[in-house]
C-alpha cells in the first residue's frame, strides 16, 4: 500500500507540474496525506495496546 500511494502521489505531482491536471495542491498530495494519517493511526494504536497490556 505504501508504494502504491507514494507512486500515485508522484504521478499526480508530475501531472500537475506538466499542466495535465488543474487540481489544487491539496488534492495532489491527498494520497501522501492519507499514508501519513494511516501510519500515525497504526503507531498510536500500537502504543495504546502496549500501554493497556502492561
């Protein structure tokens, strides 16, 4: 999933720079933002489980 989202972000950035899409930069970086949010959620969940199990 990580590689797919990063590749998708790269494609969107290149398309934006070459003028193929007229999206806002927020939409261009949405896959990267989703990947960051997913990882923060996973780390937070792991910390919460670790604290609960102690």
